[in-house]
């Protein structure tokens, strides 16, 4: 973890409200593992006191990239980031997905920009598996090419059926699980809370391991402010708040306490 | 050209606590030390004030606990913490590695608990002082109820005073019309210093759902938005007492910190700005030294209360 | 699709004052009417609240009187004004040309003067109500001393109540720990409505000269920086009383205004944002109507106090 | 007075910290008189609630221009104003210099950016006179060409003597007054308070008319907030605060009460 001043390499629309921001950040790139994130100070966002967290999408050769969706003040201000900007980021942050990729076959489940860390994860895995990508409509389905080129099977669902199958991502996942009753998959999911909950429930019911990357509003990003907490059940069964930024963002689904 | 060939001295002694410089980190914005240790050289800090600690481990509030607003943020963490034993076991071994004084921010759900917590730190090695949080807007019990009632504040400080030999620094609430009265009450009750301001009670409602954004409904506003309110309260408090005052609220730059010192603060604390830019404390320390050189001051003490009215 | 084919109604009756919509301009930020008349259609406003008036012409404070800070500004105008007669002669003929209710913000240097000023407006044609300023931080006499002391506030409001038949709207100070107590005291003393918040006492020191920037040293903070503090105070006050509440503090957008209404305000006032963008009031009115359509509300009254907790 | 959305025509450095911003603002341009100003909302100055006042430097053919110096947050943010910006301004504001240009010969006295309204004034006057321009150093002496091309006599002083005579602008003015004991000049001055005070004193002592354009921190710019006041002596000798933005910015030196 360090503060790094990163220069902008490229910054492009990848479709709809999504953009990829590629940064020269050798120190972050050198140590990042999939599932970790950077805490970015958005330039020219005067009057703003908080950074914005983004998963690391790629990290290689001194360069990292993030894939972001414009959803509010901060991400909208990011659109203006240009070649001349030097961005102040803290990273890499968080635990990342467990390095030991246990289990027979990896199943990745992504919602929206949740594909970003999963694409990074897929790129470091020795085995190939299936990625389920869900979104509201065709515009929200990203990185399909990433996975295909790495030899992964891609299953797409959209709420409006504009691409892939119509329905929630769990529809496709459920079918896979039904079709492979003997499989011992390990699940890796990143996306909105509702999706994580649904994936986690299925995994816990079927006694599969599932790693969920949680998305909580953050203050410091380093574990100091206790803003980003998630209720987690300890080994002794007691519940306590864990910090998504430092103890997570990746948690074992079996330990997550849902409201 | 400067009269002083020596670099100016930032050394500060506050309530008997010897500090290399008067720039501390504010409670709740710097964890317990290790969180920022990769990013900030803890030995540079004037003092570390840790997140509020009560007797037993405490869960704090439900989420959401924080929301950004124009010029600041509102938090309602609700004083989540590991309790006295948890803190001492988990964090004190780490903190003792540094030369930086450690001030523990303490609170209780009632007066007896406040006393008990304070007493427990008396024989813990490596604690430089206690900041008594009587101004947290985010807990039902304890907190701000004490800090906005003169009799309660005075009584509580007096009781805690009897139970600790450590320097005692009550942290005052900002949302009172005459903070000087609270400052004086604290001094009379035996405080060694006072600190202010804590966050301003505030609220955000999501107009689409018509629900308060924070689970706790109300939270505390911090950051640049409150800086001029804090300067005014520090100025008033400093005039009311002869014990030292620690000023905080919205410090982002050395200039913000210097403003507090001119208003009468003997030391300052950086809070929310740690989140924005973890190098803030170091920038403030360096900027303060530069200012002293530029203004031909040999020691930071010359700055304290130097307001021309 | 909306159930209501009719456009939603913004009509508001507040303390007996009939207004086309609940969006007013805040005292001191819109002069006496003519100043903004070239830029804003005065007939669109819910009500005009004029700058504070006392018995005789009053000079106000020395300059500088205003300074911009992060997220707002601090003013210490000190209630400069033409006095009752000056106001009535110079401005009332102009104001009577419009359909918009005129609310006069009044103050006095002592209780007798407050009473006297209030009484003088009773037979002035075209005055819809009196806003009683007991919360100005910028004058030595009168002002905030009344608004931060429950007994004084209650006594003053009761006395003024006896001297006027106009709707009486005490304007409360924000810098008190329990604003609900002041709200209830105002109601019990005979207020027809209350308004809040006035500015927050604040201060800026120029670190180069080490002097307070404002001639009055202390001023009042307004603008977006105080908005979440205001929402919290309005929410608390509205829960404490059954008379209507006028919410203000940092409104820049319709969303900011709607937040106050959800928190319990029956009307709102735009202050500092008039300086930033004189079209703010009109934007807020239009945006509020759009919101009602989008949320399928037939009248703005449905919004008032609609917070889900 | 109106709110006008002005597009940017040009925006150029004119020397040192001074820039000229040229705006398409037909309604303001159509009615502006010398000495009036515009109240400009600085774009991208988030967290800022106040506009910034600038004298109208030129107004012709639907175009106005202002000449500004970067001195703080707002003016520094103005540097980034570019061709694509639409600026929100209120104008024209204030009384302006009196239209009736009485007296034998006009003497203009400018400090720093104070030349801007005086250049505009010179351009509408029938007679020619002398302009005294003072500044800290050569970099602060602007618009010399404007006046020369209109046939005005230009007298320059700088604190450091880097151009013109070394000394305060009043040095040159005093010499002129001494050399023309019989003259009945009318003075028009715009610049820092100290300069206005000095010019005003001389004029009052010599019983010359002097119009001073005052520079006070402003809130509303339209007369509503009472932030920008100046102590003025009325005809009956009584003193009161007048609003620089609405009752001024131009006042008769004989009525100005100095602290
Ligand atoms: C560990 C982690 C990884 C993330 N990775 C990505 C990513 O790869 N790509 C991407 O597009 N987004 C990602 N997000 C979400 C991203 O941080 C938010 O979309 C962003 O902060 C929104 O900021 P805003 O100012 O545009 O929105 P606003 O709603 O205006 O923001 C207001 C405040 O809420 C916070 N906030 C709003 N939405 C979220 C959210 N969903 N999660 C966390 N905080 C939020 C903001 O940080 C800010 O403090 C991630 C979040 C976390 C916690
Ligand atoms: C009638 C009038 C005409 C002016 N004409 C010009 C002009 O033609 N060219 C030019 O360069 N400047 C002019 N000024 C001054 C100009 O308004 C200030 O330089 C500018 O507001 C500074 O803003 P800032 O944010 O950069 O400075 P900051 O010091 O950061 O501003 C902080 C606050 O102080 C105010 N302020 C600071 N300095 C001044 C000042 N000298 N006068 C008024 N308010 C100030 C700002 O408006 C702002 O509200 C004029 C001022 C007035 C009143
Ligand atoms: C997230 C957060 C947590 C805080 N926790 C505490 C706390 O535990 N005890 C306390 O006395 N103050 C707490 N504070 C208040 C700060 O110490 C400080 O008084 C306040 O934030 C004003 O300073 P700032 O504007 O620089 O942040 C907290 C503030 C924030 C933002
Ligand atoms: C320049 C200025 C002058 C004011 N004068 C008065 C006044 O005369 N009487 C009064 O009750 N409030 C006065 N106020 C307070 C406002 O009416 C309002 O309560 C406050 O500014 C908060 O609203 P805002 O944040 O929208 O400005 C003044 C505020 C400003 C900024
Ligand atoms: S964001 Fe501060 S603890 Fe996680
Ligand atoms: S700036 Fe508001 S009255 Fe002049």
C-alpha cells in the first residue's frame, strides 16, 4: 500500500456509461493482486473530501487500469480526466481474492463493473472455467472478449434480454449448478449487494466455497474510519463488523451476515 | 532576511505531554495507528489520538455510516471499538514502537463507565494522555448529552479527574451558544487542556426514498465546511481559559492550522483531511515551519494566541 | 404514468399567509425587493422576506462585512437598514405592486424596541407577516442573545405577540443543542410559525496580518456548508411543534429545498444562492413541481414531513 | 441589468498576470457605459458561492471584454476558461462615470487593472487629455497603446522604475497640477484604495471635481446584501453607507469619507 502519483496513459469509453482509465502506476502495478482496489482522488472535484474506490482491472508492466461507470458526482468528474493529469491514488488496497484457487472449476459471477476484478482474476488462474455476466441491458455487459480470449466460457444474462438470456445472472448460474450436480465449483462474485447475497445463499446451501467482493461506501479506504463495515460471523459464531476496505473487500460467503 | 539562523522550533509541551510539533491526528480519523503506518511516518506526528474507546468492545451503528456532502462529510460511526482490553492488547505493542505520544480518546455510556475507562488506563504503559469525548453526536448514551449541559459536563470531568493521573483533555461540543462557559467549567473541574471542535450534528435525507441516508439518521459534519465555525469556537474557548486548547475542524492546509494557533490553540488536530490526503499532517507540519521562518518567529509558541484585534 | 392529470398544486397557506408556492427568499439576501426585480419576476416568489428592520435607521457594522469560505460565505453586515419609516416610505409603494406576500424581518436592541417595531407594522398596508429575528450573530445588542436563551426567547416572543395582530414568525438560532425546546417555547409564546436556521457564528483570521478578516471579527456562516446542519435542526424543530416551520440554510437546488420539506418544513427560503444565481428561487419552484409530478403527489402538502424513518 | 449567458470569443494573456477575456454578450454590450461592471460566475469554481466583479473594458458590436489580474482562487480558476465555455454574468452593473464630461481637460488616473474602465471612458470622450498609469513594475502597466492611439498623453510611473518614472502615480499627477496652475481638470480615477484616497485628497484640496471608482468586496453585486458599502457624506453633511455596486462604483471624491 502506498500513495502513488499516476500519470494518465489512456482514457476511453468502453461502451455506454463505462470507461477504462489506464494509468502509469508502477508501484501499485508491481504488487497488485486480483480483487484489490485503488482509492482515487478525483481531480478538480473541489469541495469533495472523499476519494473513490475502484477495483484494479489490469496490472502489468507498470500500468494499471480501472473500469468505471459514471453514476454520480465523482465518477462524472472523472470523465474530464485527460492526458495531462497526474492522479493521486492509494493502492493496492484490500485483501484480494485468495491466491490458492481451490476446487475443481472456478465459476465467476459478475454484475456490471464487477467484471473488472474478475477479469484480472481469470488472467492469473491456471484453470479455465465459466464466467456469468449479468447486467441491466447489453450496454452493461463488459469484458466478454477478455474472457473468451483466455479460453473461458461466457454466459450472459440481461434484465431486458437485449443480449444473452433474459433474466438475472443467477438464472444462468442455477442452470449450471443443476446441470453439474456432481461438480465442486468455487465461486467468485463481484457485483451489487443483491447479486452477492443470491450467489452467497446458493453457495452456502450447496456447500460450495464462494468468495464475495463487497461494495460498501468508503471513507479512508485503509481501515481507519470504520465507515465501510460488513457484518461477518467469526469462527466462534459471534458476529462483528469487519472493514470491507482492509479485512475485505473479499469475504467467504459462509461468514457474511445479511440484514 | 530572517533573524533566526536556526530552524524554528515546533516543540510543544501540552498538558505535560512533550511533542515534537503541535500537529496531531484527530480521534476517529486515524484508526489506532497501524492503518496509516504504510503511508505516514508516525514518528513525524505531534501526537496520535486514537479512535474512541469505551469499557467493552462496542459495535457502533448500523450502515450507512458516512456520506459526503458539499465541503465535508457526515459520519455516524457510533464509536465502534475494541474496548479497553482489546485496544491495549491489539494496538499498544505496535504504538509503543514509536516516539510519538499516544492520546486515548475515551467515552462511556454513563458517568461510572467514563470513570472506569479512565481509571483503567492509569497503569497502561505508553499512554500520554486521555481525551474525554463528551461531544459525540452519534451515540444515544454518553457523548454529546454531557457536552451540551454545563452541570453534567462539569460533574463528569470532576469525577474522571479523580480517577486518573494522566493528562485529561475534555473534548467539547461545538453546538452550544457560549463555548467559553464549557471551557471554563472544564478548567475548573480539573482538565489539563481542552480540545474542540467535535463534529456538528447534521443530517441528509435521500429525496427519492425519503429516508435519512445514515442508518443513525443524524450524524456529525466534519471537514472544510466547519472550519470557520471551529475557528470561532476555539478563539472563544481560548479566551476563557488558561489551560491549553487543541484546535480542530476542517484543517486541510498549514494555513488552516496556523489560523487555529493564531486564534489561541496551542496544538491542532487533522481529521477528515487524512482521508482526502494522508500526507496532510506532514504538509501541515512543514508548512507551519515555513511560516515561522517567513514571519521571523523562533518558536511555534509565538504563534499561539497572536491574534491582533 | 402519473395519476394526476392536473399539474400539482404548490399553493401553501402558512400562518394564515396565502402563497402561490412555498419558496421564499431569505431575509438579508434579497434586499427590499427592487434590487433583484430586473432579474427575477417577483410575482413568482412564494413570499419576499425583506432585510432586517429596526426602529430607526441603523448603520450596521464596519467593513469588511463579507468573506467567501469553502462552501459558503460569512457575513457580518450588522443589520444596516432604513428603520421602520424609511422602509415603509421607500420600499412599500414598490412592494405593493406585486401579488407576493411581504414578510418583514424585524429586530430591536432591547425588548421594548422589538415590541415597538412590531407594533408599528400593524397598520401598514401590504405587510403579510413579521419574522422576528432573535438569531443574528452580528449585532451586540438584540439578536442572538435572545435566540440562545430559552427564557429570554420565550419572554420576548410573548411580549411581541401582544403588540401585533400580524402573523408572527420567530427566526431561531441554529447554535443550540436542542432546538426543539426553542421551537416549542416559541409556539407556546404565541408564534404562528417559526423559521430556521439563521447563520452559524463563524470567523476567519488572515494569517498574514493575524487579524480577523471581518471588521466585526465574528460573522455568520451561510450557504451549502450549513445545509446538512440546517436539515437536522429543521427536522428536530418540526417534530417539536404543530405550527408550521420555514426551513432554510444552503438551498441551491430544488433537491435541497425538497429535503427540508420532507424533514418537516411547510415552506423554505433561499438565501446565499440568490447571490450565486438569482434564478435559484425560480429553479427551485419549477424543480419542486417536477418532483411532485414524478412522485405522483397532487399537492406540495403531501411532501411536508413525509420522512420515512 | 440582466443575466446573460456569454460565450467566449478570445482569452489571452496581455502581459504578466493580466489577461483579456472577450465575450459575446450582446445585451450587456448594448447598454454598458464606462465605469460599469459585470458580475461573473467563475466556471468550475465548485464550493464557491460568490461571483467576481470586473469592470467592462470594452463594449462594442455585441462583444464585451474584461481585463483581469490573477490574484486569488477565483481569478486563478478563470485562467482555465476556454472557447467551449458559456459564462453566466450579470451586467451591466453600477452607475458608471457621469456621462456629462464637464471641465476643461480630463485627467485619468489608473492603478493596475484600473486602466480597464478608464480606457473605455477615454474611448467615448470627445476631448483628449492625459492618463496617468501607475503600477508596481513594467508588468503592471497596461493599455498604453489604447490611449496613445486615441491621441491621449500617457504618463507612466512604476514603483521600481522599470518603465516610466520611478514613484507613485501621484508624483506625476502632482507635477501636472503644479505645471498647470490655471487648469480646471476633471479627474477620473480607478485603482487601489490608497491611490483613490491620494487622488481624492488632491482634487478636494484644489477644488477640482474627481470621480473615483471604488473597489470593494462584493456579494450580490446588485444592491441587496450591503456587503460592498462605502461611507459617503450626503448633501446635508450626514454620513451613511452607500452600496458600491449599486450607488457606485463611481463616487464624487468630495463625498467620500475616508477611514
Ligand atoms: C472495493 C470497491 C471497488 C469498486 N470498484 C469499482 C469499479 O471497478 N468500477 C466502478 O465503476 N465502480 C466501482 N466501485 C464503486 C465506485 O466506488 C462508486 O461508483 C463511486 O464511488 C461513485 O462515486 P460518485 O461520486 O460518482 O457517486 P455519488 O453517489 O455521487 O457518491 C457519493 C458518495 O458515495 C460513495 N458511493 C456511491 N456509490 C458507491 C458504491 N457503489 N460503492 C462505494 N461507494 C459508493 C462515493 O464514493 C461517495 O463517497 C467500487 C466500490 C468499492 C467499494
Ligand atoms: C467594481 C469592481 C471592478 C473590478 N474590476 C476589475 C477588473 O477590471 N480587473 C480585475 O482584475 N479586477 C477587478 N476587480 C477586482 C476583482 O473583482 C478581484 O480581483 C477578484 O474578485 C478577486 O477574486 P479571487 O477569487 O481571485 O481572489 P480572492 O482573494 O481569493 O477572493 C476572495 C473573495 O474576495 C473578493 N475580492 C478579493 N479581492 C477583491 C478586490 N480587489 N475587489 C473586490 N473583491 C475582491 C472576491 O470577489 C471573493 O469574494 C474589480 C472589483 C470591483 C469591486
Ligand atoms: C469518521 C470520523 C470518526 C470520528 N470519531 C471520533 C471519535 O471516536 N471520538 C472523537 O472524539 N471524535 C471523533 N471524530 C471527530 C474528529 O476527531 C474531529 O473532532 C472532527 O472530525 C473535526 O475535525 P475535521 O473537520 O478535521 O475532521 C470523528 C470524526 C470522523 C470524521
Ligand atoms: C448577507 C446576509 C444577510 C443576512 N441578513 C439577515 C437579516 O437581516 N435578518 C435575518 O433574520 N437573517 C439574515 N440573514 C440570514 C439568512 O436569512 C438565512 O437565514 C441564512 O443565510 C441561511 O440561509 P442560506 O444558507 O440560504 O443563506 C442574512 C444572511 C446573509 C448571507
Ligand atoms: S473506508 Fe475507512 S475503514 Fe474502510
Ligand atoms: S454587493 Fe451586495 S449590496 Fe453591493
